[in-house]
C-alpha cells in the first residue's frame, strides 16, 4: 500500500520514504508529520509498505497498537529481495511524481543506502532518479537489492560482522545521517555513517531516541539541511547538462571541420 504525503499532490519534487522494520507506510507517515510540515513548500513525501509481514518492531507498541500489519524490507525466511525493486518501481510509476531523493528510517535507511550505492556503481537496474539520501536512525549493515553488489546470505543480512571485514566507505552520493544520542541503536547508526565518504555526508545528532527529531528547532535544522542538499544536487545537474551540451558542440564543430 502507498500512503500519500500530508502535502496535496502537486509538481513538488518527491522523496521516496522507506519505513523501519516492524512498522508500515502509514506509521512512518505519522512519524514524519513534523518534517513533512517543515518541508511542505519543497517536497512531497511518498510512502510505501515493505513486502514482508512481521511482528511489531522495537518501540512500536503500544502507541501503534492495532495499526498492523507490520512490515519489513527483509524476508527472515530467505533471501527474497527480488520482491522489493518491482514494488518500489510500481509505487513511483503510479505516483508519477518527480523523485529526487530517498528517505529511510532504521531498516529503511539500510535499504536507502544500498539503493544509492547501486546508482553509484551504475547497476543496470539502479534508481537513477535519486540524487541524495537521508538516513534516519539507520541500522547496519547496508541492504542492497543486487546480489552482485551485495552477495550475502539471508542470515548475514541481519549481521554486521559479515560486512565490516569486506567493505569500507562505499557511498559518495550526497547524504545526511540523522542520529539520536539516546537511541539504543546509536552504535549501528554510526557504523552506517562510516559507509559514506565524509566529504559527501553530513552527520546530525539530536537529543532523542530511536525516532526523528521532536523539537521544532531540531526539525527545522534537518529540513534546512535537506533543502540545501537538494539545491546542491540541482546545481550539479545543471552543470552536467551544460558540460554535455559543450561536448556535443565540440563534436559537431569537429565533424563540420572534417567534412
């Protein structure tokens, strides 16, 4: 199921929003209400349910009691990641929006980082639309959909030690890592942040637990950073277009001279 943003459908650029394990698109839309309001003039949030049902995740109950089914992005009974990519593609196609980035929470942050890594490595099925990522209270290790880039066993999908020895800083796509200093999974968020090159990543740590910032000032700080990240990405795209245009002009001029 796809949940729409609190912002009415418009031509605003879209963020694909990936919930945490043991929650849902609906729950994540509630958890991000403050951030959605802060970014209401800049982005539309599009939420999608993970394909696998599971028990409620840590901290979900009792506040979200009765709001199941709860879902996750990983199949605990086997490596069935093949269901995820078509689901995301279908959601984006049905929405029809201009997707520019991906926002992931907890397990969803692991997946978001994996999706950006696929783009960086020019995987044939990569989501080229995503120019940046926002990883909130991310856990570890990254979760990729490509068995070529992420050749791990189903058990290893949940275990950090299978990742650390083989991979270092893999992500250069611009990103923001959001952490809570009271989050019991803070150590995992810090490990996930170490997967990003420092020059392309911003780390923001707030006084909170395993959740998005609560204070209005903190929410605005995060919103401002996301706006800035998107602005930088748009400027880079314009530079690329100009460079491609110049290359085309040079090729045309050379062809005329040869002729």
